[in-house]
C-alpha cells in the first residue's frame, strides 16, 4: 500500500467514526479497492469488540467480484 492509499484508508475509518457512512470516489487505478479492503479489515477486527456491521455495495459484475476475491488473497 502506498502512502496516499494508506491516507485514504485512514480517512475512511475516520469518516465511519464521525458519520457512520462513507462514500469513496476516484479515478480508475488509484487503489480504491485496496483502500476499501484495508479499511474494512481494520473495521472487522474492531467489530468483534463493538458488534458493528459492514455493508459493501458493488455492481453485480462477476469480473469485479473475482477481482476483489483475488486482491483479498
């Protein structure tokens, strides 16, 4: 993860803390998937203590679901 992506992941977590909802928009190839996965991972680890839920909405495109699964591994 590059510093700008780490910054965005932190901003997502901060947004969740402040507003409970976050929307991330960016150009193709800037690492939105990686930022979202990093933030969701941190939130999931914290969730065990706070019983919170994470909902990720994405288009029903099979190639995108495969991409996320590959990037998570």
